[in-house]
C-alpha cells in the first residue's frame, strides 16, 4: 500500500508562478498562469500524439488499451475524453505512455446508455465538464488511498453527467456528455466566445489558467510548458465555456486566484507511482480536489477544482 507524502509538494509552484490579466467571456474569466524557466522531459500530447486507443480484448468499462507507436513519451491528460469504442470515456488520471509501449489506462464512462459500436477510439473535442472531473477525482482519490486502484466512483461520474446535461438543457438518447457540445454551435454567445479564445490562444509563455466565475475561483488547469498547453488549448477552452454559469457574483481578482492556488498547494497529497512514467499526487482538502502528475520532479500536468466557494 502506498504511503502519503504530506504536506510538502515536490514542485514549488507559488514561489515561481505569476498571473496575467484575465479574459472574461460568458461569465467565465480565464486568468493566465505563467511558470518562468520551466523544464521537463520531452513529451507529446493532444490530437497529434501518435497513440492508438482501443477497447481491451475483453472489453470492460473502467480500462482501455493505449499504444504509443512513436519514439517520444506521450502525455494523456486527466479529463480528456475519447469518442467511439463501445461508449464515450474520460481518463481517470494523467498518464505518460512510454515510447513503443502498450499500457492499460483507467477510464470512466461518460455515456451511460450505450454499449455497442467499434473497438477503436478517437480523441474527443472537449474535456469532460468540471463537475464530472471533480466527482471522478474524488472517487479516484478514495480508491487510491483505500485500495491502491485508480478506479472512480462510476455512479458519481454518471450523476455529474446527468447534472451537466440537465443544466445544459440537452437531450441525449445515450446520456452522452459529449452531446452538450452542440451548445457551442447553437448558442451565439458561446460560439463567439469560442472563436475569440481560439484566435487569442495562449499567451507567450503561458502554461495554464485559473478559471473564475465572478469572484469565485472554480478550477485550475496547469501544464509543464507552453507547448503542452497549446496542444490542449481548444478542448480545454471548450469545456470551460460549456461550464459557463448563467449568473455570477462579484468580480474576478488576482488575489482570489492566488489564494486558490495556495489552497491547492497546501492540500494533503497522497503520492503513488503513475500508470505509466512519473508519479501521481492526489490532492484533497476541505476546499479543493485535485491531481498532479510529475516526472523526474518536473510538473507535467495539474488540475484542481473548488469544493466550496
């Protein structure tokens, strides 16, 4: 059974981090995060990464087979979705897949009403919504601590999917979270915001974002380099906009964003070997739920979500 490492993180973020001016669209503010002089082992990520994803030979909901056909390690990001297969899935944890290697990766179902189709997957257009990822991370944290597995609480994930579809007022015959993506075409405000953020893209040197709804920080997504953020920019931004609230309270502020990052860094963390390369840090406190993936003491990806305003 792995042992917890509390409370000192292996990567000292707050001493190096800086924030930029936020961009607000559709009641969502994206505050740029910069990590000067970051270095990490070379990895590929995003749609261009040379991975083949398929159902296991004996297909099961919580696991898929991933083959890295290239000569560089590939980063799969917690919250990325994969379409096709026998049902839509999302990765439970961030994973570094070694080159020329096949591994089994833990996933959660985000499409409760289908178990049919092909055995092959393609990358989804959007990350899973924040409430789904928050529920998923909570279940994974519990299983990691109690049993050492990387499984989620599938019922809690489905509950998050149902809530997202209900809030989005989207009818989905197979209860597929990806069906909510059609709002990005149907809603003029969301469509315009997506076009703006696609054109603006990440700023030079930007490695991540703190997401605020009005005065409340709700999430942080952080990558180990600007290149990694660039590769995941559009699916990340799509999911952030799909979580846009109808109303907000107060105005965003850098002080609140920094306090949120401080809560993330001070959360208790349970450190275990990664599914592939590197180490996973599973974070939990009364205010935040999150995960960090490191490799050779370098940050590759971090995601965390507020549990309370």
